[in-house]
C-alpha cells in the first residue's frame, strides 16, 4: 500500500523487485493514487493495480471494496498515515508490515523502526527485515531503480532534448522562474531542443516560461499521463528539475538528472537514486525547513532557491551533455 506522492511510489520499485525475488510464485498488487499504476503494470513491476483518488469519497469506497473482496496473505505499507493504517487493519491480512509508530500497533502484525539515516529506497526495503529478508542479502540488481517500459515511438521527436520540470507539489521546492528561463535560453542558444514537463497544476508556470521563450520550447505540461511522461523523459538527454516525483521518474528510466534542492536536504533520503545525477544547492542554516517543504518560506526569504544561480545549474548539467 503506497498512496503517497509519485516520487514515493517510484522509490518503492526495488521493494517490489525484492518481493518478486523472494516470493516468485506470489501475485503482487499495488494500491496507489489514480494515474500512477500504469507504469507499474506495463513495467511488469506488479501483477495488478488498484488506484484511488484520495480526494473523492466514492473512489475511496470503491477501492476499499475492491481490496476487501480479496484474501491477502501479506500487506506492506511504506506509507505512514492513519488512513493507510486503518485500511490495513480492516483488511485483516495474515501478516501486515509497517513502520513502528506509537499509535499504530493495532494495524500491523509486524512493525519495523523507521531508519532515518538511509536513502528511502533502502528505508522501504528495510520493512522486509520483518520477514527475515536482509538488504545485505539482496543482489545488487534488485537495489537498482530500474523501470523497463515497452518501446514507444510517440515521443521520438524529443530525442536528445533537454527536459525542464519547473514545478513541485510544494511552492518552496520550486527554483525561480528566472533561473529556469536563463537555463532554457542558454540551451536554446547552443542549438538544443528544450521541452517543458509538469502536471495540470503547473500549466500557468510552464506557459509563462514558454511565452518568455517566444514559443521556442515545446510545452507538454499537463499533456501526458505518468506513463507517457516516463516514455517522453526516456528520449531526453537530461532533466533539470526540482526535488519532485518527475526527478525520481527520470532516474528510474535512466535519464541523467540535475536537481535543485532548497527546503529539503540530502540527509533526508530523497536524492536521486542514481550515479547519473547532480544536486545543486546552497548551504544555509535554515535548511532543511521541513520534511516536504512549504507553500511559503517560513522566514520569508526563500534564499535556498534564490541564491542558486543559473550558472551553477548549467555547470552541473554540462557534465552530462558533452
């Protein structure tokens, strides 16, 4: 059960691979947010998906009824929320594994302390220790964030393009529009194709950039499903982005990533799980300011993003574009 944001679900891929290795004859299902499941089915990560719109009561009810009608041997929940814990408890599976919190003993038959000092890929896999599966015993390939999708020629025109994903669920995680504009202008000036990606909620931001670039960038913001986004990213030479789900998706399909980190920091465990990645950041005493960032800067400066220059980002990207 992983109904958190896109990045959290993508970081679950090695967990699913480990389960597949250890229980090859079992059917694996994923409960996730609506729109996320297609890449897991088509990438053969899981056998079937149950999707839910957490903002829609009827969708929640329908998804619960679907899960209730099945007999589950094992439920694993990397998502720490009361609603998920309650859902797990109501399904009454033979075994259920979750992180240990003071309030959730009713929900899980096996509870594991959440290791704060690990990357989230390893943190999620640590849940398997409750099943006597140790990370140290797993093959290296299992630990890779590797999403193999069927080939599609739909986005072949994006071959070697530079992808920009300027949005984020949290406003303070967004690098400045000015910074993205300067980076895009530099790439365009050197003859590179630039494409903008984002969700429906980020259309205004991407339209603003496209207009400032006199329409020279390709704007696919809000025009793709998550599966199509993965296919499109796979064609690109590099992704420049914030700390976001798109960052983790690009990593999973093997695209080099340059990510600007502001309110979040490396030690929280959500940096790209790839050697083909670079983090651009500035050192400030106010970082980190929270687990996810905020909708506005708590101290009113947003210096963690404003002090990141376009030159810093371009230098980081240059190593992947030679």
